[in-house]
C-alpha cells in the first residue's frame, strides 16, 4: 500500500532507516516511531518508496 501523504512517506523513510540500523531508534518520534513498532521492513519500504510528487502534504489522521 503506498503512502497517502508526503508526511506519511517521510515518516516511513525515517522508520525504515532505523529498522535497517542506519539511524537510532531513539531518534524516532511520533508517526515514525509507531510505524517502526508496527510495520515490517517490506511494508516500510513500500510506503517510503511512494512517488511523492502528487501527494498532499498531510491527510486527516497523519501525525
């Protein structure tokens, strides 16, 4: 499932980076921390790789 907003895509990218050990989990906050805890690396990669050119900045429910 692709990301529905730019904010969601960025949060997934941050969570994916932590999941891969590239950044510290302790640096995550908000939606990225929730995504790290609840999604697999493959799911995060799907969200993070979404083309964000046509996405809104935020949608209702984004953190």
